[in-house]
């Protein structure tokens, strides 16, 4: 039989160490480039650790030497997750503490003149997130925080130079989203009462909010932003239809207008705009892979030039100068972490499709130690669930193996995604590539409830945690076995968050399928999971009750589908990993299942990290987790 030793092994660290550089952003004038880069720092225990810190490179002439970049930060406790230019001179980034998701906003001068980054929001236990970087008002931004009320977010204006705050809008208790127009005025909001959603509008910030449309949460028009004349808005809407499409929308009447774009098979929400030329230029949408549709000659010419220069890759213009003549381009695929490029594209208004003067220069690869030909292709697949529903997904086989080529049956890692109301996508996934490199087949499926496939597909998941949703996963396993790809005696299941719940549900509902399992920050008890929601999730409780169930009204079903109450059915060894500061899936969810299995004498391994939250992010913790998982799978599979 094929074994995990068949593929030449790459070092585990090659898959999970931080990329050389990531998160590239251009300044509005296009003369500076910022990114995140791992730096050796001293951790709390005195050991050297690597953390992603902020760097900036002045773009002078034709010289592109990343080693000339200035290091702006020296954070040691946690990676910087991302940053943006608030103007040409200031960068803003967010950090939490130990994974608690209470984000603080920090600012630092791009010229390196700050001795230390400035904490713009030094408030304990408060979550702060940016709403609008106010591109037309350099040095200012709008953000929201829940300082006054832990459940609801108020909007504030900030002057970066002084960190002076001004309250722009106090949340009346039901607003969940805020939208500004192109002048930075707060003129649109979305509300929820837990089930029904509404859109509020005001002509100016001096006017009172007015409700213009109300929807059941299953059917809604989601704002994408104002049109460039600030008179209408674009929405992604599934009102009266199954698949979400992009429409213009009149906020004075609450009525849909012109249909901008629709797709027969998937939802569409990715509207692409040119702020410099004040027009919509196309859309992005995802079937098995990402696709674009352009109706603007200039934007189509940009994409064609990039795709011709970087063939066979998924290429995205991820950041650009305010005049849209200089771009940072990310290029990646299923078999490479990717690379960044600097793209100069002068614009001739009289010949918008002209590529004259276009020039693209390689900046850097994210992970040059991972060679594309040593990694496995990720193949889109489909199979039928037992009720006939078509389930899309992806199958990754070890390098050298292809679908339909026969050969010995492989061991399988079933890897259901978290959420659950998101989807898996085609692209580079270090976990999948690591497992394939170790000789495992990896199955990812977009079970019912995964988003992007329309309202009907999503609603089929309501009340189906541990039931039809779990059957979709089981049916995927059986499909790979029936196809002769997988050895039925060597199947494991591994997932995080909802995927962790699906892992536990799998080994309690169909214990005969799995030889071992890995639960990563997964839900074990639906009762305690809902009870421990963070305050800012509580406005959505009624929605959760309809989508998942109610602890009292659905008590019998909750007991039937909470893995904690069925640990007597678990037959296989289990590995559990948890972050102590997780605000979404509390530590209790893992502690309960670990304690119960220990009482029964079932083989259980438990990894708890005190400095992590919903998933591990510190590099040394990731290495420890994946080393333990590798040993666990090799031992039991």
C-alpha cells in the first residue's frame, strides 16, 4: 500500500514558518511600500521568537532592494496582523492581546521618526475596528468600538496626530454595520433585532436615521458602498432570488434598480471600482476558482498584462496608488505561497486599453524555500450527498498521484472547514500541502450551509449541525473510498472551530469510519457554546437559534448532536488543541471533552496554549501543534 513515506519529505517548518514578507501596501502617492516581515525578538520566557513586524521601503528610481527597508516596529508578544497607509506619512495597524480579539489601533510614522508606535485606543477589554480610512482626508479615520456598551459599537472620528476622538454616531442598540459615502459621511447603517434586518439611511449626518427597507435575515440586500455621485448605493442582494447578484439601489425609496451582474451558479458580491476614475470596472466571483468579468477597457488591459506576465497564476491587484498608476500585485496558486510584484501602469485617457509604458518588477517571494514542483495540485471535485444534493469540494493527492490513475489506496485526512457559514477555496493551504507531502490524501468539502452557492444551499444547513451537514462529510469519505482512492481502514478527520465540532460529531456519529481524529478549537457542547458567546455576538442570538437551534426549544436535538453527550461512542484516539484566550470557542469546550475521555480511558492528547485564542498564530506554537499532529497521525493512521 502507499504510505506517508512515499513522498520526499520537506521540513515541517517550511510549511508553517512565517513568510519572508507579506501584506504589501502602497502609500497613496505610490512612493512607499510597506509590508510585514518576521523579526527575531525576545519572548516572555527569554527565548528568541519570530514576530511579524512592520517595514517600509522608499521607492526611489528603479532600485527595488527590500533589504533597504526601515523596520518601524519591534512587537514581541504577537504578530501584527496587517497595516495600511492612513496618509503618505502614517501607517495604522491593529493588535490584540494573546488572541482575545480586543483589537487596539496603533499608528507609526513611515519615516521611522517615532521612538515607539502610538496606541491610539488604549482601552482595556474593548474591540476597535476601522470603518473608513478617509482617503480624501489624510491623517484622519473613522473607527468603531464597544467601550460604552460591550454588545454594541459606536463610531468615532480620530485625528492621528493627536489621537483626539470625536463621537460621530452612538449606537441605539440595534445597528450592526455602518457605511460611509465617498466624502466620509456616515449615511447608511444596517440593523438587526436578531432575526429581521433593516437598512437605515440619512441624506446628511445632520438628518435623523430613516428605515428604508426591512428583510428577514435569510433574504437581504447587503450594502457594498455608495455610487460615486453619493446618490445611490450598490448592494449584493438575494431578495426574491436564490443567488445573490449586484444591483444599484435607491436609498430614498428602498428599491432595487439596475442589475449590475449576476451568475447562474454562485453568489456575487465582489464589485471592482476605480476611485480615481469614479466608475465601476468589473466584478469578481468564485466558482471552483476565482474569476473576473470586466466591462472597462482600462481595467481589462491591466489584468491581461499581469496574467500574460505571470501565466498560470491567480493574480490580484492588492494595493495601488491614489492615481491608480502604480500597483502591488500578488501572484499565487494552489502550489505556491506566492510572490509580490510592483506594477507601473501609466494611463492614457485617450487610449484606455493601451499598455504602452507598462512595466512589472518582481519584489519578492513569500516562501522561496517551497518549490512549486514539490507541492501537490489541488483539484476541484463534486460528489452527491445521500439526498442527491451536489457537494463541491477539493481533493489533494500526494505529488505524483492523480485522480483516476489507479495505484494503491491512500490514507485520507478529511478536513471540513470552520465557520460553518464560509467556504473552502482553491489556492495555497499550508496544512493541506503539509499533509499531502506526508503522503496523505486530503478531502475538503463545502458541505450544505457553506456560503457562496445561493440561499437554498445555505438554508439546507439550518438545524442540521451533526445531522445532514455531518452526513455530507460522511458521504464525501465514502465517495473517496468507492472511487478506489482511499484505504477505508486509514481515514482520519481533522478540523478547527466548526470543523472541530464536525470532527467530534464524526467520531461520535460514525465512529467506524475514523481511525483517529484531531479537534482544533472545536465546539463539544452546543449548550455551553451558545451560553458563552462574547457580548458583541449576543445581538445575533435569535438568528443563531434559527440557524443552529435553541437550547430550550431544541434541547432534545442539542443533546443528540452535542458530541460531549456521546463520548461513550468514541472508539478512536483523539488529539485536542485549544487557545486559553479564545473568545469564540471557550476553553471549556475542549476541557469537557478531554475530561470525559480520560474518565473512559480513551487515548487523548491535549495541547493548551495560554497565549493563544481562536487558533494558534505565534510561530513557535504552530510548530509545536503541527509536530504533535504529525506524530499523532503517523502513530494511529
